[in-house]
C-alpha cells in the first residue's frame, strides 16, 4: 500500500493565531504555507484580510496570496482547489511539508474532499431571472430570503450573480440552495490523495471577541479606511465588485458615501466579524477528525510540539 503524503491543516476563527502558529510550525518542519483565505487571494486587499506581511512571514514561502485581481469575478472554489493542490504538490516535490491554513471553510474542504462543484443549471431560466433582477433587485432578493433564508443571510443583495444562481437552483430543483450546500458542506469523503493532520484553534468566546476588537482597531490604525477608499475611488463598490462585499470594506463604503460615521462603521465591523467567527466555528467543528487546541493556554513551542506528536501518531 502506498504511503500518502502528509499535509497539515490549521483551521479556526479569525484572530485566533493561525498565522503565527503556521509560521512557527513551518520553521520547525521545513514547511511552506498555503493560505485558505477567501479575501487574501485578492491583490491589494492587504489590511482588511489580515494578510501576513513580509516580516510576519519570516522568510517562509506563502502560496495562494495575491493571486487574483479584485475585479476578477471568475475566481471560484473550484479554481482555488486546483491552484491550491498545485501548490501543495509543488511543496511536496521540493520535499517540504505543506501547511494549509485559513478560515474559509469551503475553500479548505474543497482541497481535501471529494466534492462536486456543480448544481443544476438552465440558461433560459437564468436569463429570465436576470431580467427579473434587473427590473427589481430588492424584490427578487426578498423572494430569496423568504424561500431560502440561510442562503440569503450570506449573500449581499447586490451580488447579482449569486442571487440569480440561488433562485435558478431553487426553481429548477424545487429545493433551496442551502439544502444542496448542506450535502456539499458535510461531504467528508476524502479522495485519499493526502494524509491530513487537522488542527483547530479555539479559545473562550470572551477572549476571542476581545482579540477580534483589538485586531479591528489595529487594522484601522494601519490604514484600512485608506485601503478601502482607494478601491472605492476606482469605482469598485459592494454593488459592482464581489470582493468589496468582504467584512471591513462593505461597512466602510457607507462611510465613503457619507451614510455612516467612521466610529459606527468600526463597531459594525467588530460585530460582523464576531458573527463570522461563530459561523467559522460551526463549520469547522462538524469535522470529527480535528484536534482542537487553545493557544491561550500554551506557549508557541508547546503548540508546535503537540502538533508534531500528533503527526507522529498519524
């Protein structure tokens, strides 16, 4: 029986310390890091994605960062999967240890599970729905909210492509898109390409929320407002660019247009990030193979040693 190559996967909510641990682990294991962050893939979205800078990377090669322009609407989960797997295979070919790390659960699952990136489609139905959206976008989104509140909750009303797609699947199958997603999300059938050591980071909720608030304040100090406004000045808004619907940028657009104050936007970013962290944990905890560690109860060296022991046990 052939021995599958070992890959380390580090998951957890935002602001829990995944980046620092992955770098420490890579230095110890002669590893390279593959980012699984749906925002860090975009060039220029540096502060809002908490993208590690050169100093934080400490000379460790990072992959799947800055690999697509913010205007590219064709970057999908399947595209990420193919590129991430190419990066992992390249790391293995160099006889290094691949460490995939991030908080975008769907992106992470796509790399290691035997998933299918297709749902029923009909060009005529889609064209009809697109006309409906153009005539009454709010009305169509409200119909989606009534029929499939779970999908509507995670979509921006102005995300025409995804709103239309959700309605298309609903009308073709008679089932909400979220029902198809549940089957997709719970797919745990590994394609057996890699031997995955799954590590999850988590901590007491109060501590996590405090770290999230501190991170948001730090982002503002580093220039998140200026970074977001530079995109808005180019005409890239949550209405016209999917990447601008990301947490941080979407809230600051209301400041840009004068609809909100900066202080209110900052508080909203903190609140939305906490909600996002809860969804991340719900997603990751469904995988029973994940070993959970609390980074607030261990030194970095202790965490690294525990992971190395887990690798040995694997």
